C-alpha cells in the first residue's frame, strides 16, 4: 500500500503544482472575444487562453517551486492530515468566492460559462494544494532544531538582549514619531474630541477612558496655547508603551529558545511594517488595545510555562492586571473576548481540578475578579461623573443590517408587507438599497432609528432570522462579501495615516477656532515621504504579506488545527482562545477591509503564538 502511495504522490504533486501555478497567474474575470465558435470546447479554451495574461514564465517558476515543495518528505510528516485537508479546502473555497466577489460582489462569475466553471475548479484545486503545502512547510520550519552558531546580531543580542531590542525599536520609530507632530489622526479620535467639546452628545460609543483622556489632555494644552500638543503627549506615551510591551514579548521568545527566524522576522516586521511604524504615531485606542491583548497572551504563556514562578512573581501579577484592565477599558468588545475566555478557562480548570493547585487557582481567580470589578467600576464611575450616555445598542447589529440591506436590494418586489413593516420600524427601509456597500456595514448601520421599542426590535430580529430561510444564498453572500477579506490575501488591505485634520474644513473649524487645535507644516515633506514609504512596504514581498490581516489569521487557524496533534500541543489552544474570540468579534463587526486595526490583536500576538507553538512541538511541556 505504501509503495502505491509513493508512486501516486509525484502525480498528485504534478497536478497540484500545475493548478496552483495557474491559480496565481490567471485572470479570473469573464473573458469574451465576441467570436462565434463551432464547438463549445473551442470557446472554453479561448476563455482559458485569454485568462493567462502572458504569464507563462512566472507560472513555470511557481510550478517548479510548488512541485519541489510537494515532493519533499516533510509534506508527509504534517500531522492531522485530514483536519489540515479540510481546513485547506475551506480556505480555498473562500478564496474562490472572494475572486468572484471582487469582480462584482456576486456568485455569478463562478459558473457564468464552461470556461468559468473550469477556472473555478482550477482555483479550488490549486488553492487547496497551495494551502496544504504551505501549512506543511510552516510545520517543518517550526520543528527545525535551533542552531547554535552565532552571527553579528546574535552576538549583539547576547550582550544585552532587552536593551538591544528596545534600542532597535526606538531607532526604527523615533523619526516617524518626530515628523508626525502633532499626530497622525483617525476619524474615531476626532469623533471623541467632537463629543468631549460639546459638538455632539457625549456617549459611550467610544470607551469613556479614552474619550476623557484625549479630551482632558487637549483641554489642558489648549489652555497653554496649543491643544494639539495634548495629542502629541498621547503619541509619546503610546510610543513608550509600544517599545515596552513589544520588548517584553521578545523576552518571552528568548525564554522559549525558538528558531532564530522567528525572532528575526518579528524584528523585521516591527521595524518595517506600517502596522507598527505608522500606528505608533496615531493616538487611537486600537493600538493600545492590541498591546493589552498581546500582554495578556504573553502572561498566559508565562503561566503555562511555570505556574509556580508566575504566582510568586509580582511582575507577572501586575502585568496581568494591566492586561485585563486594558482589554476591558480600551475597547468595549474587549469584554466579549475576555469573559468567554475566562469561562473556557474555568471549565477546563474544573475538568482538571485534581491536577490544579487550589491555592494557586484561588489567587488567580481573585486577581482576575478584582481587576474586572475595578475596571467596570472605573468605567461606570467616569460615565456617571460626566453624564455620559450609553452608546446605541444598534452598534452590535451590523450583521442583520447588512444582510437585510442586500436582501432588500435584490428582492424588494417580492418581500411581504409584514416583513417591510417589521424592518421599517427599526431601520430606514427605503434607504437600505442606496446605502448598501458589500464590504462595509457602517453606511446601513447608520440608518437605525435612535428610539426603538423592545417590541419592534424583537419583531425585527425575528423577521431577520425568518428571512434567512427564504434567502439563504443572499444572507451568506452578504456575510462573506464583508468578511472574506479576513483570510483573503490577494487584495491589499493598506491604510496609511499621514494627516492631522481629517474631513471637511467647516467641520474642523470649531475645534480650530474655539479650542486651539493647530496643525504643523514643519514636516510636510517628510510626512509625504513617510506616506509613500509605508505604502511601499504594504506591497513588498514578505513584509507586505505579513502586513495584511489574512496571513496572521490563516497562520493562527492553521496552528489551531495542528495543535490537535497530541496532548502537549493542545496546550496551544489555551493561548489561542482569546484570539479565536477576536476573530468572532471581527466577523460580527462592520468592516475588515481598509480597517485592519480590528485585527491588530491577532496581528500583534501572532509572533509569540508562533514561538510558543514551536516550543510545544519541539520541547513539550516544561517541568
């Protein structure tokens, strides 16, 4: 049997490599030359030929690489082969749907002609083969022995590891931090400032801690002559936090004694990726929230490595408290990550209660509960003291709005009066068609009424669920159209911040005229260069792919699948739990394309996750 498989494997690799090379070089769009064909097969091959885009050289290089990888022994060594195969098929299927959605946000392109059907099969088979061999290649690299030989950087790190890492980060980010003065701004931060200064209702749509922090600091600096300086103070504080937390995460990687490529790649990403170098300069809650998540992941790993040392260490306890408080206070959805994670940990602890030190468990539970209670009290106290209203609960209803809007766009003529009434009592029905955008739910979400009765909301949600059974393909298309970008690496997701004032001049005028907000033209030329510099790295090899939500998300999910290899590697599932819940939050959020900041908890935490997974595979549990 084994001999037969060995004979079949080269053929499978040959076909798979051929499909994968075509998949990456062919154009998926519908091609029609307008000719009339005497046979259907002639039309099919003309369609395929028109899709090749004269890329035979690139396809040949890819074919050789993919075939070579596929025939290596380590491809057969990948564990959980069936699970990896299923995962590869699911990813390849989403990629295929994504190809069609990118063209015209529909399924039509998959089966529009015989040529399109064949291209769909090529893309599906090629994607499956590509994902499978890349997972196998990743598994091979994380299991390679750690080399003892040293290069220049190794010697430099050996002298003073923490100081060297910190200095590299400071040198990489200090120039962007200077030229951004007073700050590179995001619309969310301006929205918080508008609320704080009374140009809108002060609500808890954004966390109270962040809204009041930017408001109070800018007000103090405004009294001194330049409110914008308050934003620069936040940039400098954020700079220090980035350097500190990321240096600390490197210390964990050093302790795990993993392969050098993990450390080097992480360092390269920190230095060159816009997800670090550009975001350090943006006073926005998402960066600090992602760092709190990273800190939480690091502390969970430290606890798994040596629970005795963890419990006895004041440093670990203090940092855990900071991580939990930051997760809760810096973004509202932090609670939806933290609470389910704690519930899962509690269930696991109960199942394994005979092997757990009760004194340690009691202390950890006390620390977590006290931190949660204090954080929630702080948030509630700030809201009460400032008269801050709760944000609209419709913020959590992005998915229903998006799915109903797409359904209305396609089936308005056949929808019942009862359905229309139930929808119109909660959201502006007649405007849904005009505001629907396939990749983002924010436009239609903004159509929810402010005052909605519980009865109307209940009827709306029941109607939404019932309509799924009438229009399942439309609901699925609406969901995938918005979220496929999370694991689709073929469409760049680049956003570079390089402006201070954002929006119309008349909207910004009150803050300029009445509160002392000023821009600086001192570094305009440098800021323009930084904009193109960051965009370059978004499109570059390696760095560009890692500066994309899809690759870190796919790597995380691949490690979750591979973690079922044995009891030791299943410990990785504990570490991955908060990040899995982060993925669920993203899927229910209004957008991911051009809003990659929602995936920052995954992106920032991935390097330490890879390091820990490598450690578990090579060393097992550390006693």
